[in-house]
C-alpha cells in the first residue's frame, strides 16, 4: 500500500510539473502579410494623357531604371530609429510576400500604369491557441496614397507613396519589463522587383523603393481605456504618410499569343515582392540610430534605393532629427 501511494505521489508530481511547464511556454505566434488587390480609386484614375510637347517616333525609355539616373532632391527626410542592439528590451520580426502582380493585365509599354491593382497591404501577428481561434495581437494596414498631387506623381514620374490606414497593438513582442504598457515601434518596408528588359537582361530582386514609419510611446490598445482608444482613433482618422517612396513596378518584356495563333511582343503584369521589418522597444534610450533619406542618387540598377548614413553623418544632424523634414 505504501509503495502504491509513493508511486501515485511521484506520478502526480510529474504531471503537475509537465502542466506548469506547458503553461509557462508561450503560445506559438504566426506572422502574415496580406496584399490588397481589390479595385481602387488609383486604378480608375490612372489614364494616360499626352503631353503637349510629345514628339511621335521617339522611343519611350523607362527612365527610373536606367543606370546612373539621378533625382537631385537632397535630403528628403530624417528619421531616428531603434538601434539594432539585441537585448531584452528590444524585439524584431519580419513579414514577407513574394512574386505578386502590380497590374491586372499585360500591356504594350514597360511603364504603362493602367490596370494597377496594388492598393496596399496589412501585416498581422496572431497567437495560435490549441483550443480556440487564433487571437490577433497586432495589426497594421498601409494603403496607396491617392491624394490628387500624388496621383499626378504616379503618372508623371512613376513614383508612388504609402499612408498608414489603421493600426492596433494589443500585445508587445518585447518581454521586458514584465508588464509593458507603452512601446516604440519602427517599420521598414522594402519593395523589390524581378523583370526581363528589352535587351534580354534578367534583373532579379532589384530594389525599387523603401519606406519608414515610426511610433513613439504608443500605448497598448485597451478598449476600457479612453486615452488608448483616442490614440488609435486619431491614427485611423489622420492616416499619416510614410517617409520614403517607391518607383512603380516595371513590366517584364515578354510575348503573348493572339486568337489567330500569332506570337506578338508585350510587357507583363509587373512582378514585385514586399519585405516588412518591425522593431519594438520598451525603452526610449534605444531609439538612437539615425537614418537619412536621400534620393541623390535615388537609384542605380542593382544598388540601394535610399542611402543610410551613420557615424559622422549622424553627428551633424540637428537636435530635432526625430522629426520628418521635407525639402
């Protein structure tokens, strides 16, 4: 009898330890990036207009992708970001989606914007539960900026910009301090493209755009806290623009077959990929890396779109470098 009781006690103790270990282990998280390709205002508004000084017979060039092309704008913006130091007060995670189509149809031009189907994207982090539906703990949605002057920029210069549509942070990835109530968060968004030029040259994962968006001292969302609700409602209402820009995705040189079986040349639907890196910190002192956005040069084929400057460059920045400045 004693032996049985001893065996039962050992078994129960082992079971309780296993249960406690299971409860202490955090629930697995999943990251997801979802591209929005529904019909948009931009798709309906992008109609090609012929300039008054247009001369027939001249071959159109996709200027943004010509090697050595410069856009001399000087410094376009200054951002102060979370440093890359790894410690218990910081966390970093990434979202990625590859090989999406920017347009919903082929074209006879490499830079034809008609048929644009990219409207934006959202990133979601949710916790998987074995006994119920996954809980969304973080969501951010970014949309194509379709204000009037930027629509003209899309047509005239082949450049698009993004705005924040909405965001919700219910739980931090950072684990310290134990009860995180406010966060500093950085988003770095990179667009790349793969295409074949008229000369047959293959371009793989060429960078075409970069965006940065930052939140400072943001409260975690709490429906019972009026200040928290007001903070997130304000972001949804104002839809702040992101710092940075991207070229429209170039179409790849290819062919199509007519109903009569003839093979004719065309340009594809514009293949692109998105990578979103998110950094969190619960300590403001780790927001000490400076990034200078400049488009001089904006793009060389196969090189960085926007430059990052550190060290001596950062020392020359004004004290208000955490704010965006445009020139």
